[in-house]
């Protein structure tokens, strides 16, 4: 049995549990610590360390992050402190915990978990997992293999990022009833269906707990849509699966400047210097030409 600690960094809570990666079962009760105000790197790192200590864990640790994670470096921060952008967060967590840490985007982790132990089990071909919560996260999986960092919540739709229009937070902010939200979700899914033709859509995140409210309303002509099966545990389980996949592999080198500069900054910085979020930058609406 391989036991790996999975940690899920979310907007309101940071949760962890040891996972048996052969079965996807949690081997102890989840431990949750509220996300520190502003979710700054140094504060979140302290909580991650506390979770590792709580479980007295010494082996590999898988950690999710709600933004782009490329080779251990966090590259976007849509719903967390801007100080994460360009940070070698993998190194930060590794140094703080002394463990072999592996970092993955939160939706990618949920995708791996759903594909292996949840609603995607036994489904061949292209599975798209979407997590509807504060934002919208996406995971694209083909025959069990993940294409990381698809960031489809930032697809430009109706003059906005899709997540600011169709996420669970948008449902609450815009005071939508389930029928109204479902219409938005279907518009978004239809667009994704046109672009990717997945064999299955799995709907996860906060919204998956309320599946009885939208299940009959969110349907598509071509693709099957099902609620996620692992609910709150998908991030923790997927993080552990990812750490298991990566544990034997050599980590690709990071540019020296990223590593040194940002680890140091995150330990000392009080107020984050604003850096451009590449997601927002890349998907910004083109400026209107003045006549
Ligand atoms: C982020 C994604 C993340 C999703 C869900 C989005 O705003 O850009 O990386 O997966 O929120 O947390």
C-alpha cells in the first residue's frame, strides 16, 4: 500500500488527509484549516506545514493550487494573492515541510481522481472535468492521461471570462435560480463541446453537492454530462495520485532567477507587488479602436 498525503488549497479552506493511492480511500479523517485572509504565499505555506505536522507525515506530499502550475512554479492567481505569480511554490513547500512535494492545479487533481476512482472510471477517450466553485477549473483527460493547465474557466464567452459568468459564485452573485444558472452552464458546455467533443463531461466543485438541483437541466445533445462522484475529496485524492506519478521522476530545472528571487520574496514580502496575471493578460478583450 502506498500512502501519500494529499493537500487541497482552496479559497476558504486548506484540507488534507493521507490517501491510499491504490484505492483512493482516505486513511484518516480530513483535517481542515481555514485559508488565511488574502491567501498570501507565506501564510498558506505555514498552514501546509501545519497539516504535514498534524499527520506526522514524512513521505511524498501532493498539493493542489487554484491556478496554473508549470513544473512546480505557480503562474496565475485568479482567486488568490498575486504574490503567487512566478513563484517556485514547489520549492517553497518542499523547504518548509522537508517532504518530497509535488504541486498540481486543483482542477487537474480533481480530474485525475475522478478518472481513476470517480465518475470517469472505465470511460475510454476524452473526459473533461469542470469544477464549478469560486471560479471554473478544467481538466482534460484522454484515456487516463491528463493534459495539464487547460484553464477553460478563462475562455472568453459573452464578453467575459466564462468563470465570471457561469461559476457557482456567479450564480450566487447574480442571484440566479437553478434554471437560470443551468442555462448559462449549458451555453458554456455547448461551446466546450464544439471545441473538444469530449465523450463525457464530469461536473465537480462546490456545485456537485447540489447535483439534484441541476442534473436534469444541464444536458447536451451530443455528450453525456454527469456529476462528480468524489465531491470534497477529489482534490486531496488527485493530489496524492499526482505525487505518486511524479515521485520517481526527476524534477525539471526551474530558471535560477525564478527560484531564488521568489522563494526569498515570499518569505519576507508583506505586501505583494502586483505582477501581470498571464491568464487575465492573455484573455483580455482586445481594446476597441477609436474612430
Ligand atoms: C483558476 C484555475 C482553477 C480554477 C478553480 C480558476 O480561476 O484559473 O487554475 O483551477 O479557478 O479553482
